[in-house]
């Protein structure tokens, strides 16, 4: 997951950019999973702990281990009030440093497109979860416009600027995610779409939140000239759904998949 480590190294900045939307999606994801309380969880690619905090609050796990490749993200995760019960450590999703059957459930929140080999990551999750345990993920639907930064990305592309994506966006398609789960040998595979309202109080709030200088598009915008940024702002003011009071609201959506480790 070296791409993710390079793109998302600042946990505080990521919180404003994406953490809050991750938590909203994560709450719906957990409602759909409806897991028993008291399980031993591994949160793969936990980032700055946004989902880990929701997991602890809503699923009351017996224990949670969050792993990520970015120490900067993990440092922020450890500061969250709701993650004191979790253990965080550096590790790669494709080579988990745990014995077979170490956990009873595995989650991977908003990570799969940053993993170079999603199938290997799912196999690893299934390996460290005991028989009958849950292995699940959710990811913004990039190809179909479900990403919270969708309007901004459209604007950047409209200006003729197309930064090379460091992620495998196609891995977020529902059929791709289901296919990976089935190839990994996970059973009773189910899917759902998670829809999340995205809202900002004003255009300035929108701009400051979405142009945090991290990730593929945030770094591209930071490298723009002042005139290019003004052109982008003009485009967004014309295309965003700006209400009479100046607020901006639209919908993002993520694909989710879950399955059970074979008995």
C-alpha cells in the first residue's frame, strides 16, 4: 500500500478532507453488517482512525487492532478520544503480521483502491479471521461518480489537468469487489450501496475542505498557478448545487461487500 502511504500521511488534514464522510459511511456500513458485540476485530488500512472510532462506538468489540502503512495517520488515530481501546501498528494489508485465526472479524474501510493486489489483501483478511467470521469492506464508487470529491475532480479535468491517479479506481466497482471476495474463497457474499449526504456551509468552506494539499487531486491543485485555481473556482461556482443561502449539498455513494470465512 505504498501509494496510500505517500498520498495520505497527515491524519489531521485527512480528517477535514475525508474523515468525517468516512465516519458517516462507516456508521451505515456497520448497521448493514449488524455484527455481534464483543468480537475481536482487525481494521485493515485504518488510516487516521475515523472508521475505527465508529467501530468501537457502534459494535462494542472486545478488542480492535488497526493497521496502516502510514505512521502519520496512525499518530492521529491514537489521539482520537474514541480509539483508546484500540491497538495501532504499522503493517501492510497484503502481508498481515498475525497468525491464522487471530480475529473474529475484519474490516477494510475506503482502502481497496490503494492496494496493489486486492485479492491478496482479502485472502490475508480471511486467513487471520477464524472460521465463520466476517470479512468486509466499503469503498467510494469512483467510476460512477460516488466519490465525495467528484465535483472537484470534474472541474480539474475540465481545465485539461489530469493528474495520474495513484489508485486502482476500477477496484471500487461493485462487480469487481464481489469478484474479489468470491475468488478469495469467502462464502455467503452480499453487497449493498451506501449513500452519504455531503454538505458545506458555503463555497469557502467547500474550497478549504476539498483542496487540502494531500492525495492525487489535492497535490495537483496545490501545484496550480494562481490563475488556474481561479479558473477552477469559477467552474465550481457555476456547476456546484449552491443553495440560496450559499450552502452546498450533494450525495456521495460507496459500494460495500461482506462475506463469511468458510467453516
